[in-house]
């Protein structure tokens, strides 16, 4: 039986399909275990992540560096963990296009039959509350965090540095405002 390192070298050198199959057979359990661990209580699609098993093991084999003094199984477990965490982060509030639109996707008022009208009204309420907010830091946090050119949220660390507040302080200010908005929307739609 060949070692993992020998299989990986053959995959890297000649893209050997039989070696890849053997590596996948050996390490599928680790992949499935890690996916199960990170998808239990989260909103990501387990089946979708599992469909990428072979590709993830292949990519991990290509990126594995034996000089870093770790086993392939540990490296694969870490790669799988990062894949799951990225999927979790992607499924959360990713970007509030046109100023906080996706924020409304997670609110309970969307169960209402007038979903589209409710969403527009909720957007208006959000903007109105943001304009009326006395804490100017809220406006800055919302602006820094969500009004970017790309589709990713600005990390809390960067937002806190720009605002001159601790990361946790930034999160608390943000969450306090979001709770106010949710409360007002729930009063109106529930």
C-alpha cells in the first residue's frame, strides 16, 4: 500500500487518476466528518458541500506541502473546515445591495403574502430609522460595512479601525440598531 505522500506526488506529477481515487477512498471519511461537524447547526446546504468532496480532496492534494511537517489528513481536515466556514459566512448576511436590501431577506415579515410591498416598506423604514438615528456612529458603521463596491461585507476589524472603536463596540452598536429596526418591522408586519 502506497503512502499518502507517494499518491500525492503522482497526482501532482502526472495527474494520476487511480492515485486520486485511492486518496479519495482513504480520506472521504475525514471530509464527511468535518462537513457534518460544521453543517449541523448552520444554514449551509450539506449536500452541496458533500458534492464537492472529490474536487476538494484533489485541490488539497495539489496544495499539500509535506515540508510543513503535517499529515495530509490534517491538511484536508483544515481545508474542509475552511470550506465550510466560508460557506457559512457566505450564507449569512453577505451584502446589503442598494443599502441593506439583503438584511430584509431574514426578517419574519417576509412570511406575509404582501412580501414585495413589505420589503419595499421595510427598506423605507430602515432608511428612515437610519436617518433619524441620534447615534452618528450607526450611520458610519452601516456605511462602512455595507456600502462597498464589491459583494463582500467590510470586516468588523476594518470598520472598527475606521471608526476608532473596538471591534466588539462596533458589533454592539450595529446589533443594537438592527434590533430596533427588527422590533419596529415586527410591530408593523406581525
